[in-house]
């Protein structure tokens, strides 16, 4: 069984290598045969779109739901678990630094 796989893989490998080398050679030949100055520069294309109405007013955001409590602000609070946590709350031991 192993011999069969070896016989199938080798021709595929050789064919792939031949195609790759052929493509590289043809690409190099095509690039070398291109003239240095192939003509005048292209003019930019201008696309005109139909006018549209200006955007309308932005609606006000919805008020928060009843009972909504905003999250606390981010920063150096007593439970931020930073290295300096014990400096602002010495009794807080959840940062595992003693």
C-alpha cells in the first residue's frame, strides 16, 4: 500500500514543480519584454452620483430602562486587583499579593 502512494505522489510533485517553474519563467520573460514607456499616463476617472437629500435630524437616545443602574466608572477603585491595590485598601486580599 505504501508503494502505491509513493508512485502517485512523485508524478504529482514533479508535475507541480514543472508548472511552477514554467510559470515563473514565463512571468519573467513577459516582464522583461514589456516596454519601459508604454504610453501616456491614464486620466483619472470621475464618477458623478445623483444628489441626495441632506440627512435628517438624529433622534434622541432612548432613556434608560426603569431600575437601570449604570456600571461604576473604570479606574483605581478598592477592588481593581492591581499591584497597588493594598495601598488604597489594605484589608482587600482578593489580589493574592498578601
